[in-house]
């Protein structure tokens, strides 16, 4: 079916109005840049997100700098897509365009196939990111000539645009001409941002072996600054003075094949996220040492997993993602989205001469923990990461013969070192028990000078393997975890219920309780004690009230919530000798799910609670830690967040969603994707919305203290 359009070519920007016709769909396009008086007469308001006059329920208007690829154009309004929606028949429209059309018709505008809005779903993350990368011109052309990506325009208007600031001042002066110097609460035009309409939920992924079409092949490089509801990138916002030097963060999609001799062997990584959480995507939180993933070296913490064996998991529940990733098989095909840093430097480096570069995997085996590898590492001023300067004669690496001078070290034991330092590499190597897995990038024909590239080679080169003077580092102190303070308390998220129960049991003195436990406050995540199994022998199995996953609060009046693992084992054993035992336990229930994938196949997997289970743990059992980030004047913090209060969803926790390589958040190494932000500089985040928390983060110039709670991701 044809779509007819009448439009003005001025600024490549216009508004569409739905006008049903007998034989076709016609749209009347009007120029988007009339005077404020004309727009006010027609009931339009200045939108704080796009900076143009339009009725707030209508689509945003943008002045695009360049021609836009036809694949990114809405088939209804013929403009770059906004909130793109895919139909089952393969067409893509703006959500509002499609919603308006479906109010009049029940077929697809392009091929007239029967269609309902409920059958449509959001386009892939890659498509949305590509759209957000489109370059637009600031609408206040008289005062501001800047161009930026579409997703950056709203922040530009609010924080840096002199034209928008001038407009707000003039508007306030017109509304309140008497009080010249007195401040007045901002008007509706200044503060109101149109809310995203309710988008239909994505169709459920079949629990069987059927596959979904991959949505991740739309582009090789995409921006991380997306416009998803609830996703903000405060750390990527540059100040006005450093805007010319700082580009937007970018990421690349990669196809990775993982081969395993034992089809049921664990991959060895922890994941967080899922469409049933504010994170949305499935994100790698941690890669375990000496695992299959660590040995492969191409997957790192922070990577977003988009597809598993041809099945799109970018919009599945957490449990479904765990099930897909735990599925046995000799070969695992993954498509991942990997952050590469900021485009003005890192992306160019990573793409330089890519066809001539080779990724090499090398495993060195130490006879004992203290044996040096005989490698000198260097940091260069013009490239990110660390490089091999030399291999000491007679050393373990030289005898192995697979590493070479000028190899760039991508990872060691699965820990991402693309933006790392020689000191970090030294610590990883020195704490390795026996096997040290290197993944290096080699470009033939290049040699390093013996001189230090950054003037500090002699210090850095010996730090990785004991080839020169050894590295002396203090034992890491405790991370100063503490119980969640009363002013940090929060209610359980929607869908969770915690049930406290008291179990009194009469038993024989020599009869065992018959449970195994995990957790403990000595755990790196400072977990409470929880039940990992109830054995078919023992009084608790016979009683039946204590279940796997229950959190143990006390036994015979002895508080277990502050004990480490060994203290808890001792307390349970000593009290099990009594004739009667009184256990207090907490059961965490997910009330709004009937997902069959909760009963996940666990062959070969050591059991532990899934990450989503910990989200239902009451606040009084949380252990917080303070993480201090420091940065220079021209740096970004380097992380993005999701969550916060929304009227439609209520209070949701704030989570770290992305961490960009080479930034303060990445260098700190303690902040992880999936961490919950509890407070910023001691100010509780509970109950805040994005619009309240983001300014707090932006106001911190060189130092910020994040209070976070970290839960271990689900093991796959």
C-alpha cells in the first residue's frame, strides 16, 4: 500500500498527523520551526527532550544533519524511527505511528496482513542504538551550532545549550514580569518530559528448542547511549569545556564459539539481568578463573549476551537465560555486545589493521605459586593496554616459546586487561596457583624499543612476573562492608515475599541435622548463611519445613546472620548435639512467576541461589560497601545506571548496567555490573527517580562515594 507524503524540506524535520483515507494512508507534514507564538496558538509546547514545539503526545522532532539509511526509516511517517516496533511480517514503525494506525485499522500498513498491536514487539537493542547514534543539529541554531548524537540532545538542552537557557529565562520573565530577581519554580514547559507510552510486552520465548531470529546483525559498532526507559548515562555526560575531546562510548558485537570436551561442563561465568529486572539485558558480571570462558579469553565482565545458539536472549527472563546458557552441548555459539571505550581513541586503535592481527591463546604452567614467568610488560602512551617488552632468557615464557615481543595482552585468567596496567597484570599472575592463561593480540612486523614508551618502563616491566625486582603490595584490607543503615532501608521489590519461620524439632542427641550450607560474612559478597541442600538423612529432611535456599537466621537463640562460614558450621554442629533444636529461617518467594525454567537443570552445577533470588532479601540482611571513584576534570565516571522510581512500576533499585573500559569506574575494579546503588555521598537513593539521582552524580566533579550492595550473579 502506498504512503503519500507532503512535506517541507526545511531542516529535514516535520510533524505527521494521521488522516485515514478511503484508498490509502495520507499524511500532512508541517514545518517544525514556526514561531513560538504560532505554536502556542496551536496548543504545542516546547519539548524538553527534542527542543521543538509539538503536542506532547506526538513524536519528537529532530533536525538530522545527514541523510538516514532507508532501513532506519518508519514506513508510516517516513522519518527515522522513534521507539521502533517490529511486526510479525517484518516491517518496522514508530510506536506512536503504529499505535495511531491500529486505532483505525487491523492490518499492516505495508502489506495489509492482519495485525494487532499486541503481536508487535520492540526492535532489537542494536537497532535502537543505531537510531540513537544518528547525528542531529541543536534546534536553537541562532545561539548554538553544536551537533551531537540523538540520544545526547536532551542532556545537551538541559545542561549546556545557551539557546535553551535563554528561552527558559525569557519564558520565566514573561510569566512573572514583576519579580525580576526572584526565583520561581520552573514551569511545566521546563520540567515536564513526555513519558514513554506503554509498550506491549515482548512475546514469551518458548521453553522448548525453538529459536528466534537473531536481531543482533544490524550493525558492527553501536553506541551505548540508548534511550531505553529508565536507562541513563550520567557517567558519559561530558562537561562543556571537555566536550570537544570526549566522544560517546561505543560497543561492538562479536560472534564467539565456545568448544568444550565435556558437553555438560560449566562455562565458568556469572550473569545478571533479564527482562524481569531493571537491567533488561543479560550481562556478564564475572568470569571465573581456570574456566572455559577464562581460557578462551574473549568474553569479559560487562559484556552483554544477545544470542545463544541462535536464540535471541536480549529480552528473556533471568531464569530463561540461565537455562539457555546451561544447556549442554560441545559447541556454544554466542553473540555478545562488548564495550570498547570512547570512540575518539579506543575504537580507532582496536580497528587498526584488524585484518593483520591474530588472537593467540597461551597457557603457562607454574611449578609453584611463586615461580616467575620471566616477562617484562610495558605501557605505551599512544595506545591503551599493556604490551610485552621482553621475555627473559631461561624464563618460563621464553621456554614455552608462544609469546612474543610487542604482543598486546588482552586478558590473563579471564580478567579483561584491554585497558589494564602492568601492576594489575602482576597481581593476577602472582595470585595464580599454577595455570596462567594469556590471550594476546599479535600484529606481525612491529618491534618495541628498549626505551620506555611512557618513561616508566623499567618500573612497569618487572611488575608482571618477577623478571626484575619483585612487586611489593600490601595485603588487601577488608572492604569495610557494613549492615544497611536504617535510612538506607527499602521495601522488597514487586513480586517478592519473604517469609520468616521458626522450626522446633525434637531429635536424638547423635542425630544429624542433615543440611549443608553456603555463604557467610567472610564471602566476598558478604552473604548470609543459606541452605544449599537438605540430605535424605537427618531430622530436618524428616520435618520438611527447612528447604534449600532458606536463609538461616539463628539456632537455639544464637544469631547466625553475622557469622562467617566456619563460625556458622561450628554453631550448627555444637547445637545439633541437643535434644531439641529451634531454627529460625527466612524463605524468599517469587510470587509473580510461573516460569517453568525456574526448575533449571543442574547436572554438574554446584547449587547456589540465582541472582534474582538475592534481590528479594530484606534490607536488614544486606551488607553495603563504600566505593570511592576519582577522576580528572576531562573524564567521565564511566558507568550507566537503570532503575529508580517510576509511576507505572513504583520503586525499583538502581543498578549499574554498563562500565566503560578505561574509565574511573573500570579502573576501580570493585564496581561491577549488577551492583545496586544504595546511596551517593551518603544520601539514600531509595525512592528517588532518575531525574533526582542523575544530577547528584553529575554535580560531583572529581570524587564521588557510591554505597553499593553486590550480589553474586547466577553461575552458568
